[in-house]
């Protein structure tokens, strides 16, 4: 199966090259070009059945050409892929790759050369569709491929290809968590982004798209290393880049790390904004990371105590019944019902899709605490007092933990009351501040009405000329 994909990929490369650059017309005008072409496709047809014979046939094409040309370049490309992927000879692959790089200065078009080199580097690094096919090779061998590319780019003064290959290498070291190897690559990329006049140490904002790719790599590294100060610094710098049209996957990574950063700071509103944007960007790019980010988003909504169902939005609704999300959907339902026992059951039964993620697992205690406090607030509403032991039994936690939760609710002014530790009771004060104000206002109004009634009666007696209460001439005047 890998051989089929390998051959189909090569065929696609050849067809695209012929289409883009109209090679057919050029080849007909060149003496002997048809014979070289026939040799090339004959050699290519031998790859599956006789790899050694195919290598010899490709080598004869290279040796027979008096000058370096496109068919020699194509033959070297085939030999590099065969040695690396098909025959698992990385040391031979690097030899033919170095030879191939020498052709990039000749009549092979620059765009096609760059496309071919990027394609080979994808094979080497096992990126994208090549991940399942690429053999595991020593890191030193990978560095040889990229170092050879760097040297060739410098000699050809091809800054664009140099930057692309450096970004590719940076992503490779990031994926493999080779941060020691990543550091010098990041430094080189920052040098590329420096202003031309050298007047400032800051990055050149005119290179916005490249900057955001670089920031996306850095922010993921600092997030993994838990270097929060540097993470926030890179996040803020990325948010200031305006002159850019980044790939959605790049912004998805930046926003994801930003959202996780805000979650660690318990800034739930900011976290939900970044995580939703990250999910949207990943979804647009077709990245499978959207599912993981959606889990973080759902978790954030619950941690912030929101009554909004995160699956009600147009963007998230299609994933409500996704096999990887269905457990989170059930957890949201249990949370909104304040069903603590069901939530705990869901968390235990879905370790693979929920608590198996170390970042989510970090917040499980916070989630259960939030759910329990919401449950306490709801259950005590009809009562003036409640036994702490009863609450502990319902929540299936020690009484000491219940006391801690209740105390935090009292201190946060979410409930009015006090704890009677001797009798183990939560005594609720139903006459809270607003109630006292209302009752005081009613009392004042009643007093004023009584006063006005007495005044009216006294004035009435005065008009009738009577003496009231022993006062000569009637009642004294009211102040």
C-alpha cells in the first residue's frame, strides 16, 4: 500500500511539472529529449519489481547527460525517495539529495526545484500524508538533510526556500520536543524578521505572516515548557501583528495556547473567547485538533459557571454527537442538572476521552468543586438550616470538605449564614441586606402613616375648640 501511494505521489509531481511549465513543447525542440524521457519512465516502471535495476537506470540518465538538466534532476529526486523511503538507506539518500541540490542553479525552474525540495523534506520529516510512510531515522540524519538544504540556499541566495526549510525544521523539532535543537533555528528565523536597517531590535511587522508562523511555534514550545512569562510575552506580540494573512492552523495554535494560558490564570471569559476562536480556525483548516480545543472550550464554560450550553452555537453544534465529544456533552448535561454523582461517574468512565488529557485532568478538581458549590446553593434555597453531615453524604465527600465549600460560599457572599460547628449545622440568614432594607423601609413608612394619622386627629379636635391632653388652647404645633 505504501508503494502505491509513493508511486502516485511521484506521478502527481511529474504531471504538475509538465502542466505548469509546458515541458512537452520544450522537450520536442531538444535533440534526444524524447529518448531521455523514455529512459526516465522505463526506470520509473522498474521501481516496484526491481528497485536496484531502477536505481541503475536512473543513474545512467544522470551520467549520460552532458549538462545538468531537468531529467537528471527528476532522476535524482526518484533515487533520493527510493533510497530513503523504499530501501531505508538514509546515508545513500543524503548523497543523492546533495547531488540534486546542485541542479537548482541550472535550467530547472526555481518554483519546481523548491516544490521538489519541500516534498523531499516532508518525506524525511514524516510530515502530513507521509507521516505513516516515513521510517524512523536518527535525528543526526535529519539534520544532515536540512543542513545540506541551508548550505545550498545560501550559495544560491534563495532566502525564500531557506526560510521555508527552516520553518519546516522548526516544526519538526517542535513536534519531537527537541527544544535544544529548536532554539538556534528560532534565533535564525528571528534574524530573518529583523528590520533591514537594523535600527530596532524588534521584529519587522511588514513580515506579518512569517512572524505569526514563528510565534505559533514559540508559543507552543513555551506552553509545553510551562514558561508562562515567555508564553504571555509571545501571545501579546502575536496579538499585535496586523499586516498578515496567516494560515488558519497558525492562528488556531496561537489562540489555543492563549486560551490555555488564561485557563491557568482562571480568567475564564478570556479563555472562552480565545478557545472558541481557536476552534473556529482549526475547523476552517480541517485540523483534527479542533476536537481537543472544543473539549477545552466546554470545560471552560462549566468552570466559569455559565448556564449557556456551548453546543448551542452554529459552529459547535455539528460536533455535539462526535464520538470524541459525546462524553463532554453528557458532562455538560449533568452539570446543568447539578447532578454531582452522574458527573463523577462520567469522568471515571471516560478517562480516554476526558481525563486522559493531562491539561483537562488538571482542572477536574476545580470542575467538581464548581459543581458541588452550585449544588449546595440550589439545595439550601428552601431551608433556614441544614445538617453538614447530610450535605456530605449527598455529595459523597468528607464533612471537612463540605465545611470548606460552605465557608468559601459565605466569604464570597454567595450565601448568607454561619456555621454552628458544635451541632454541625449551616444556619442561613434569610434576612439578607436587601431584605433588611425592604423591611426597614416598610417600618419607616408605617411610622410615618401613624404619625400623620395622629396629626390629622389632633387638628380636627383643635378646630372643634376642645382641649386635648390637658394642653391649653389645644395640641402644641408639630415640628
